[in-house]
């Protein structure tokens, strides 16, 4: 009974196997055209290549025709070979590609590796490579067909796959055997990142931890601290970057562009600061005091500009309404405006203030750096600049306007040298982009129109007031920047 059952199973299985074999053979037969009758030829997508790491994923393509099977209805298999042109002693690189394949591509990065490591081509050296395709017909008596082409390729020295940071600013110090490995970016080629603590000191970037100090380094570009220099074998100037204030930093470097970005990752201790005191227009108001402006480029920097009169002031950090909250105050009470020292403290016990007297009253720009707790008081003076006024276009050493009780006053001749000249007002002297300007609201604005705008540096718009025929004469111009009021009277 068991033998009968086994025989029946074989009876059913055997036809299935025969059908599978028949289908497989038919499929193989259909992949072979009835007749291949073409001249085998090989072409490449480029005849000359200078490889670059930033284009490592670009492709060099080789394409070929089918060749001929001499009417045998037999399949054709293909093999691609590469070798140095004229070097018959070396073993070529071979790729058996099988049937029905008529193209092959190399990524530039792969091609670079092949030239450097398989064929020993030096980086930066142009090498002619011969590439050959061989078509073999699966039938006796049909000779293999061969086609070839040549490509001139210049490889590059690959950038390091690792990068380290070392120096007195780093936790590892100058112990190169324990240099800190940077993290490679997963999204940007040849980019490395360090995030962590840095102390006051210097640093540079080795590519490994070899203790001979003869490895490649990336050091500071002498002309631009945001750029790096590649020092092969430790050669070249050993210029380093310097950290002046300890803290948490993020350093991002790109080995292709040779760029470096150093960012402090600390947050400012306060997001808002306010002026408080009767020496300023803000007065002794801690509910709605006048705010400082936080810098967009450096959030640790806060500025405030106003007319200061005899009295006292300090700088409030909040919370609003709390006299015993957080403050920035001078180290001694009655401090004048010449010292850069400032202390951050809280409470009502210690209440030092800056003092403005009749001798130093005027308009000031106050700059507070909450990173290193320093403060700067820069006096503001206005100057009439332009060929319509007595200063002409002399921005380096102009005559200042007079300051009286919050008003800047010009009283003098306009149009003496140019009856239809123009002018604007600077808040500084030195060079054209060194500070802020008081510009007319519109180009060639009439002296009858006192609307104005404040512009920064050379960002513009560079609008000016223009004298009309008959305007030349003696004029008085007054401006109060706190109140935004300007008068021009002949």
C-alpha cells in the first residue's frame, strides 16, 4: 500500500517538474534574439575626467552595442576590462557582466579608489586608461568580439574620513593620543562637527592620533579666520584658532570648502533688559520701562540709545514690577560713564547706580555684553554731511552739531559751495559704513519736509535732502532723536 501511494505521488510531481523545466528553457531562449548582427562598439560618457571629491557620486558611463552571434541564435555574454594604456604587464580589472547587459557605470569616488589603489596612479596625475568590452557567443566556432576606448582620468587625494580636535582650549589639551574625534555629518559631504566645552586657549585639527605629529593638519588661514589651510604632513604655518571665553561651543568644518564655523551654544542669561533711572527717558518705572535692543547676530549683546540728563540709572533684567529682581549694576555707587565694569546681581541690599552729571550729560549708546559682563558708553554726536553744507563730504573729521537739552542743533550756511547741493546727517565720524545715519525719508527731499529715517552703515536707502534754487543761506536745523522731532528753519 505504501509503494502504491509513493508511485502515485511521483506520477503527479513529475509532470509539474517537466512543465517548470520547459518554461525555464523557453524563457532563456526568448531572451536571445533570433539573430544578432551588429558591429561591437564601445563608447564612454566622457573622454577626459578630473575627479573631485565633492562630485564623488557623479557617474562615468560606458555603453556598447550588441555585437553579432553570426546567425547562431546563441546568447552573447559580455566582459568589461580596465587597465593602464600601454601597460600590458599589469593584470586588468575585469567585470563579468553576463547576458543582455549593454552599459556599465563607475561612481567618481569608486573610480578614484581604483586608480589610486589598483593601478597606483598618483593623485593629481593624468592617466590614460584603456577600457575594453569582450562579447563571447555561446556557440563553438564563433570568435569573441572586442571593442575598446580610452579615457584620461586624473584622481584626487581622498579627504580624511576622520577628523580630530586638539589644543589647549579642548578637554584633551595637547595630548594628541587622546585627541577628541569629531562627528561626521550624515547629510553634508566632508563635514565634521564638535559640540562641547572649550576653555580659553587655542586649537587645530589633526586627521588622526599619531603621536609623531607628522600627520596632516587643518590650521587657521592667516588671511581669514573663517577659513582653514590644509597642512600636509604638518608642514606650513601652525596657526590656530583662539577661544577667549570658556563655555559650550559648536564647531563645524567642511574639508572641501575649507570653511569653519565657531558658534557659542550658550543662551544669554536674559532675553530682555530695560533701562531704569531718572537720568534716562525711561525714569524710575519698572512696570513699563524702556527696553534694550538684543542683537540678532550676537544675542548676548544688548544696546540702548537715549539722551541722558543729570541723574542716576541702572539696568533691569526683570521680572517687571519687582524692585528686588535681577539687575546689572556698577561695582561702586555713583560710577561715571568711563568704566567698562558691570556686575549682575539681584535683590535690594546692594543698589549701586551709574551717575550722570552736568559735565557728562548728552546722548549715549549703551552696549552691554552679557557673555563677559562688560558695558560700554559711546557718546553720540550728529554731523551734517554733504556738498550742501559746510562739512562737504568729509566724514573723517566733520564739525559736530551742538547738543542742548536733548536737541542737536546746526546753525550755519547751506548752499555756500553748491546752491543746489544735498546733505544727510551722520551719527558718527570715521568711514562711511562705521555707524548709523539720519537720512531723508525720500530721495532729493525738500528742506520743507522734515520726515526722516534711521539707516545702518551702508545698508541704505541713501536718501538726502536737496537744496532748491533760492534755498542757499543761513539755516537752523534741530533734531531730537528721542522724540523723533526735526525742524529746518531759514
